[in-house]
C-alpha cells in the first residue's frame, strides 16, 4: 500500500459516528495499524536515503528531550451565588490536576452552601490517562466521597472526560459502592464565542441512582437535573466574571424527599460569579 493510500485511510477513519461507537473504535484501531506500517516504511526509506548520501548531523545538535515534565492546573469553573429573591445559596465547582502528558492525578469538588449547611457535596480523586485511538478523551478512575452535612458515602468511580465532536465538553461517570449500589452522572458544556472575550456557556448535569437513600435525600432513577446558561467576560483567560440563569429540578422519590425537607423541586435562579484558573 502506498503512503498516499495509508494517509487517506488514516484521515477517513477520524470521522465520528455516534450511532456506531463500537465500529468507530474498531476502525480507528485498524487505521492506527495502517498508519504505523506506513510510518515504518517511510522511516526505512529515509534511513536508506541517509546512508546513500552519508549526511551527518551537526556535532552540536542535542538529543531529543522527552516531554515528561510534571505540570499542574487548577480551575474554578463555577464559584457563584444563586438567588430566587427570598432564598440564596453558594455554588462551587472546581477541579485541578498534577502530572505529565500521559499520567495525571485529578481532584474534583462541587456542592452547595445553603442556610449554613453544605449539600450535594462531592469530592473525587482520580487517575487520568489518555484513551488510545480515541482522540481528545481521557479515561479516569478513582474514588468519590459525598462530603456535606448529610451522612457520607464512598464510591468507586470510572468514566471518561474530553471533547466530543464540535468541541462539546462531555464527561459521563459510573459509580459503584460496597453496598451493591450504583450511580451515574453525566455533565456537558459548550463555549459559544460571541466575541473573543465575551463567551456564553450552556451546561447541564444529570444524576442517577440505582437505589434510594433516604438519609441523603435521593431516590432511585433520575434524581436531579442542574442546567444553566452563563455569560462571562474574560478580562484575561484566567479571570472571567459572569452572570446567568440556572434551573434545578428533582425527580421521583428525590422530589418527595425535597418537599419533606422544605426544599424547592422546580428551582429557577439568577446567578452571578467568577471563573478563575491557574
């Protein structure tokens, strides 16, 4: 197979097909093998040409350096106040990582502070590594702990996080506990550039549970939807205040528990906050 044919195969297999995810991964693997064969063939040709011409590298050229430096990043994607008039609450959602290009340790935390009590608090520590042959996505696995004013719960966690087609940020995560319970969470967001500095960000988060847990106020099935639209102005990439609108709704047994605790099932709120990263 010629190099031009291998090049065409490799690029054609990079098209996403959400309806055939399994076939998509298989095609990527085959394309990767073809690309490797083409790369080895090209390398052998270059090596042969170099031997014929006897071209020597300059003596002062240093050997290549592996990009294995340890770096770090921290982001408060949401640090905001939410109000519906008589009722106010504080929302935080932050994450950070430390590591190399291939191996990272992630820390994530989110929750609410309302009437002096923390609710819906989730903290995670995850090992992160890129998914082979699946561009822009990382595999994450680790531990989640529900840390707030209610009884704590410990979960194992495994999921992926990255950019779906059209640069849509997508992160589904599956959780399991030693009590035989399971949970799931799906988050997504998209940055819509109005100008280079003014950006609108729609986002959503959905939570699911296999069994009800009255002590934490969650029921089986879809328990909660948190969605919103934030419009931020980036004075710099590291500092961006924003305003917007958020809507939270609980479902099924979770809605029943919410009413019994005096909470709001359908909860639209005006939001204002700041997005910072380092």
